[in-house]
C-alpha cells in the first residue's frame, strides 16, 4: 500500500464524526423563509404606506358607491325647490343644487358611473390588449409588423374624433363612451404586452415547453402572459384613472352622460355656472375625481415598485 493510499481516511469509521449540537443546527437553518414572486411582491406592497392608503381609499369609494345611495333618504333625481342651493349641513352633507337635489347622493351615484367606465376600460385592456399584443409578440415577423401598424393607426387618432363620430351614429351617452373605450384604450396595453412577450419568449422555460410539445396557444396563455402579469397589472391600474378622467371630461363638455344621470363630469358642468355663488356644488364632485385618480395613481406606483423583480431581496 502506498503512502498516498495510507493518507486517505476511512470514512466508515464513526470516530471521525460527531453529532451536530442543537445550537449549531439552529444556526444552520435558513433565517428567512423562501417566498414566491407574488408573496414577495405583496410583502413589499404592504410596506408602501402610500400605496396601501390608495388601496383603502379605493375600497371605501367602491363601498360607498354600492351601498351609499341606498342608505340615504334622498334619490339622485328627486327635486325639491324648497331646499334648492342649500349649503352643506347635517341634513344635506354636501348641500343641494339648484333643483334641490342632494349633492351627496348624486356624487355617490356618479361614482357608480365613473368607476364603471374605469373598470370597463380595464376589462377591455385585459381582454383585447393582452391577447392582441401577446399574439403579435409571440408570432413576430410580418404578422407582428402588420398588427403593430394597425395599433399605430388606432393610437394616432384622438379620442375626441371617435366620440364625435359616434355621436353622429349612436348619439351622446354612456354607450358612446363605452364604444370609444373599446376602440382606442387597448392600443397602449397591446404595445406593452408585445414588448414583454418578445423579451420572455426566448427564455429557457419557454424553450423547454416547446421541446416538450406544448402548443403555441398553451405557451402563450400558460407561460408567456402569466410571466408578464407584473407590467400588465401596473398598466391596468393606471388605465382606470385615465378612463375616469376621460369620462368626466367628455361629460363636462356635453359629449358624455346626459341628464338626469349624475356622473362626476355632469355634476361639475352643472355647478360651473354658479361657482362664484355656490362653490360647494363644484368642490365635492371635483374633489371626488381628484381623490379617486390620486388613489389609483398611488396604488399604481406601489404596484410598479412591488412587482419589479430587480427590487427583490
């Protein structure tokens, strides 16, 4: 037996080993448990107090919009000229308008319309924009070029042009706003999803799914789009306040919801003529628009930071 062979210890000898003490075993354990991507994102979102404040405000506005008008003894279209232009009081929290209608109930009812417009825009973004952009980014080549040129044409036409054309065909109202959102609001989402899918489609897990025989539809719906949900959720969050502001602006200039329906834009338009005399009639619907848009923007900023994988620790 050579000297090198004699130097090699016999690992079967129990004298060469000693059991690990409980203290050493505790020190060897992981100090921080493993977290998934979404668990880590939720943890970082909860640390953002401004984003959580925005989320709480949004939930309060949603709850008040749903149950608030039912809890009030007044209706959004009930007129009483004996109490017209009343200032805010314990009886009328936000005062009344020139027809004696309770502004508090009308603001809550307007929240239903404005939030409905915002969520319809987000649904259109999620359904049309994600699928369209995902197909363009996954297929690529000439198909991608043609599909993106269509998006460029849609994106280049101002929203006001769609509204004016629809007013001639359909007439002003909530239906025209929904059709306008359906035509134009998915274009920006399609661009974002296309860019994310083109970045992800050459990753190893996609190539592995292709080798295992996954179909193109399965790879797109089960692998590519779920891995692009971070930018998608952030874009959805920012699209809701943009749609709310669009509806308020169109209703304010008379191209959106018409009386007696009470969206926030209609309430602002009704109050602008008496701003110097009864300023509260404009203050409360304008404050509702501002607070809602700020809350969604705060939440969107928090989601953007929480879902950024570069910030994971």
